[in-house]
C-alpha cells in the first residue's frame, strides 16, 4: 500500500515539475547561466533525512520547516497540529506538523536560493493533495503536487527552479515556499531543501 502511494506521488510530481521546468528553460541563455554562483547561500547543517528511501542527497531544513515553532504564515484554515512524522528526520522526533485542508495555504519565511538549491522534499500524510510553489516577489513558480497516501511518507523530489531565479536576480534570490491544500485534509512535516549534493 505504501509503495503504491509512493509511486502515485512521484508520477504526479514528475509531470508537474517537468512541465514547469520546460516552460522556464528558454528564459536562461548560455551567457546568463555562466554567472550563476553555486556557493552564495552558505548552507547550514546538512543531513541525509531520506536515506532510508534510497535518496542519499544531503539536505538542510527549510526555515521553520519542522513546524515546532509558528514561523510560517498560515491562511484559510491551515494550522499546526499535534503529531509529527515518525522517522525523526531532523534528528529529533518532533511534536507538531502542519494541517492543510483544501483551500488553505502556508508560506515559509524568506530563504536564500541559488543554483546550488535545486530541489525540495518533505513528508506528507493523511488524505488529499498539496500543491507546492516557489514565490520570488510577484513570480510564482510551480514546483509540483504531492498526493497523500495515508501514512507518513516522503514526497517526491520537487524542483525549486533556483537556477532560473538566481540567474535572473544576479546570482541569488530570496524566495518563499508555499504549500496549498488542493483536496482532503493532508498534513506535511519536515520540509527540506537540497543544496546541490546529487552530482
């Protein structure tokens, strides 16, 4: 059951992510790509929270991404609730997660991204679906859609389009991550960003 849910999540996200990336690719010319700085944002402590699911990449926790404190902006019924993903992905078992009923949304504090921050991953549970976007000022870039399959499970890897955003802003961009409940009442927890450890 869990493996089927994982495959469904991956299928939905890959389709959305590839579409978004394809639409944005023409924006960046070869000349622009040459000015992207891969080491501008200075990553904080890194870990391998998704190693048990055969993802060896090293990630850092997004600002307030463990929802143990009220740092995100919540609207439309989104709220912190008791109970965390059970894998202690941050190194410590948490006490809270974020409920995102349909029509609600949550926005992270600003965080620095550049071409060294290509992807987002998190944990999702419950029933329903969540859309993830990267917001840079007035620009909203779709990152993907995750479908909850009941038990806590890692989301697919979603692209931040940070290479595009960093290039257009001269190397780095200050962005927020937004999560919007599309259906049901899923929960998310432990939102991570991957600072370029896949290659």
